[in-house]
């Protein structure tokens, strides 16, 4: 009788253990929601899922790569052009108490980075780059911190059990401009990089106040900026919407390893198998995100414009500056003179 009771207890224990083990994979898979803007959606990778939106979501973006490698179930809500208000109104509904991981990058569009880059890409005699940067920094210092604090509180409220990783922005430039149709001066590139640093500092502070992890990509992207020998960031591109965004290597070798450790607890070196898994998820992600197309249609895409030397505004500026628009030498010489003058004026503030 004692042996029968013992055998029965062991059998029950084994059965209970089996039930526990069989349930584990479902929990271990994780429910990952990727929120944010173009730096999370994958703009710049040139390959986008066909989900009926202008969000430019890519299987080569870091949320797709991390989920493919770590076996997470991904709801890919990040969308090109998204501001803090857009994330709040169109993306937070994807969160719930069962969400286990959240990543988010947002703030660049609130600061108007696309407009600033468009302004600063023009020749110095035709632009007010310093004024555009001043305006962006004013928003970063005065407006964005409170917006982020409110947003992060909402994320925690809607996903109380999730690990939340907040992702920052890299420095785009390395001090030179090798693109034929942009005129960023070294001083302008330095100020633009400093503005990215400023935004990261505000994002980091807001994330820390809420208890979220912050990932700063600055050091990892050093040596891989626009015009570096190995670019992880696009310069002026075709299509133009891909300009000034991480390319496939930027997501694969830059963002994905950085985000994986705080998000999943383990590092990541994206393998060929991970890439195959990510590519195979394209149809599923497209079908899933198509359900949100109506909400996503309210998000205005980012608009970066190529300098148009034939526009009335630039023609008028050229006339005032004594620039011959038929001569590249005249355009560039005047740009160097005006850029030096503006840099000197900024340094004298």
C-alpha cells in the first residue's frame, strides 16, 4: 500500500511537472510591441512590408530582427513620421497586461528633424541652418520632456508587466559632406550632432524617471555615419524618404545588438538564420499591421526635400548673394564664405 501511494504521488508529480513544462514555451515566447517612429519602423532599409500604409515597416528593422532571433511574438506598430501624439493616439492600444517587451523611439519628429535637415542641406547663402537648429533645440528643451513623461506613464499604465526599452538617435554626420547635392558645413554637422545628443539626454532622463532602460546608439554608430567608409546611415538617398536613416547594416549591426540585451536579457549577433526568419515573417506582419491601416493613415509621413536650386526662393537668394547658379564653382565658393560667416556668428554668441 505504501509503495502504491508513493508511486501514485510520483506519477502525479511527474504529470504536474509535464503540464508546467508544456505551458512554458507559450509564456517564454513573449509578447513584444514595437512602438515609435521611422528609426524603429525601418525607414532607410529600402525594403518594406506591404501593409497598406506609408509607415515603411521593414523586416530588416531591429524589432523584426530581435523578435526573429529571440522567438518573440511581434506587434510592429512603429511608423515613419510618428510624433509623441501619434504614438499615443494610434499605437498604445496594442499594449496590455500580457505585453512582456516594449521598445520605443520617438521625439525626433516632435523636434522637426526632417525640416531642420532640409534647411541645413541647402547652400549657406540660401538657408538659415542656425535658426532651424535653434528652433529644434528650443522644442527639445522646453516641450519634449513633458510630452515624454506623459507618454511613458501611459505605456507603464497600459503594459504594467513589460520590460520597456527606450531607444535614442545616433549622430548622423562625421564632419564631411560627400553628397553631391547637399551643402552641410562642418560647423553645421557639429551642431546637428549636438542636437541629437541633446535630444538623447532629454529622452534618457525621462526614461530613467519612469524606470525604463535607455539605449544610446551614439558610440556604436561612431565610424559609421554619413560619408564614413562603412555607412550605417544613409546620406541623401533615392527614394529621398530613406535619407538620414539607418540602413540594413545600421539595424542589423547597430541597433539590434544594442536593444536585444536590455529587452530580452541576452545579447544578439544577427545570423543568416535570423535574417531568413525575419524575411519569412513579412506576410504575417503585413496582414497583422493592415488591420491598423486606418489609424496609421492619420500619421503624416516625414518629408525631407532635396535642395532645389531652381526654386524661386533660392533664385532670389542667389541674386542677393551674387551667386551664378549656372556655375557649381560659384555656388560652392559662396557656400563656403557664408557658412564660415555663420559659424563665426554662432561662436560669438
